[in-house]
């Protein structure tokens, strides 16, 4: 666990304080923060603050807690607490592949529900919501989301002094915050102005309280309208950023090459063999395979995240890939290697498993069958050498390109 570990993946920290932190520093905080002194802490808090501002569309619904009538509703507290818990765990925990971000991504829909609820409770005329939403969408499209803090704006090319020093990044983040404040102010003013025009056109709307008891009641109503307009503008900007980014990626990013080497691609025969195994093996059968890595070939410290034999084959394996096991994640950084390239934590079991493919014996096959319940062998010659002797010791059930599927006879 490392508080603020998310900073490792955010440009202002990664480009200034973070380069010397190592592959996964074992420290309660990212080391660069302490090494950067007061400015380092200031940058860290500025980045966290920028992130909080950028996620405002998910926070704004918490305004329901201010209202006395909704403060007693446990559903409001449940939704708000869930959103806050997701944010807190994202910034408190650490995973070497930033998987802690899923704590936050999982609660974003809940924040949207809370924000939508607050908009419904505002009971604002539809133009009060539509006009700021459209304005927010246009602002998001025009600035690629930077005006409302969804991305850090670069005021120069990456690597130049402006964005390669702490002071430079603080200026950039300050500019982002200033734009954000302007965005909020304009959205609130639009909502209040549209509401005033609407009241002139429709003198007695249902949503407007009686004129008697003006004063504090009128001020509360104005604040509610302003907040609803800001929320609508944020949602409009969020939607525009997502749609605009998707369209840009489709139009500009190249797809996979139609020809040439594609090291992580499976062959049609490999997929067909795995699917055949899924159809023909019993539900509780166990499989042994020599496929462990991606690309398919097994080499020392290869990327052990090939899960297609179990994924397509639909059955448990003795050893397939181990890139996400607790043992190797805990070893992240050993020998300056990431967790996915750590060795299998049980070398004796791996040697037994792989030995039946490269140098099979009846004794080893019997051990796999009796100790691990293995009924099937999924051998892929692209992963490693497969001995011709295996066809004499086990029954060949399928040959598909580089893959041969064997069945072990029941004892």
C-alpha cells in the first residue's frame, strides 16, 4: 500500500519528481514527494486537487446533503459514501498496473445517479438545464476537456522547461484551475439568466415558489438554479469529451496491421482447439498446458499473462499464466522486473507440468493425473517443443495447426 501512488501515472509527477522512484518503491508515499521538499508536496496536492476538480460531475450530486429534507434520507448517504469510498481507495492503495483506478471507475455510475437525482430535485425549467449543458459540451469539444479540468492542458511541447519542472507544472495546473473557475461562473450565470428570462415568459411556473417569504427563500432558489446549471454544464462537457475522444480515436488512430508480424495474436487453429476442448471435456476435468506467456513462446521472464487456454477452453489448468497471482505481484520490482515477468513461484510444479510436454514419462503423467486430476493435455508447439513420445503415452484427440490435444486414460 502506498498513499498517493496514483501520482506515478500522472504527467506532472511522472515528468518531474517521479523518474527516480523505481519500478515499485516500497515506501508509504512516493519518494519523489519527499525529495522535492515543499514544492514537491505542493505539486502533489495540486495534482490531487486537479483530479478532484476534473471529477466534479460525480461530486456535484452531494449537494443533496446540504438540503435538510434529503439529509435524513439514508439513500443519499449511501450513494455519497460509496462515491467517496471509491475515490479514497483509489488514492490510498497501489497496484503496479494502476488497477486501483477500478475502485473509482466502479463508482462513477453511482455518482452520476446522485448528480441526476440532484438535477431532478432542482425542478428547474428545461431551458435552465439545456442551455448550460450545450454550452458545456461546446466548451468540452473546443478545448478537448481541458477547460473543465478533464485533462492537463499543455501550454508547450512535452519535454520543454514549461512542463518538465515543478514550477512549470504548477503554472499549468493553475491555468487549468483558473479556466475551471471561469467555466463554473459562466455556467452558473447562464442558468440564472435563463431562469430569469423564463420567468418573464411564463409568469407562474410550477417550480417557482410564491413571492411571499422572499429573501432567504429566493436566495436559496437562485443558488439551486445556479448549481443545477453548473451540474448540467459539467455533464454536457463530460459527454462531449467522451464522444469527441472516441470519434478522434476512430478517425486518427491506426488499427491493427492487416499484414506483418502480430506477436500477440492467436491463430485460428489455436482458438479452434481451445473451443473444442471446452465442448468435449467434462465440466470438472483439469487441463495441463505448456502455454504460459504472451507472445505464445515461453522464455525466461516472459510476460506471463496468457489466459486464452482457460478463457476459450473453459477449464481449470495445473499451470497456465501467473502474472496476477499474489506471490508475483508482491515480488514486483525484484531483479528490476515487473510483476508480469517474475518467475513462477513454484518451480517444482512448473518443471513437472512442462516436463510432460518436452520429455514425457509415464511416471510424470501419472503424477499429473493422480495428484492434480489432469485428464487433458493442451500442447502448443509455438509455446515450446513438444516431444513426439507424448503421442505414444497419451491418446491424440485433436490436431489443429500447432496445437495437439491429448487425453489421458482414466486409471
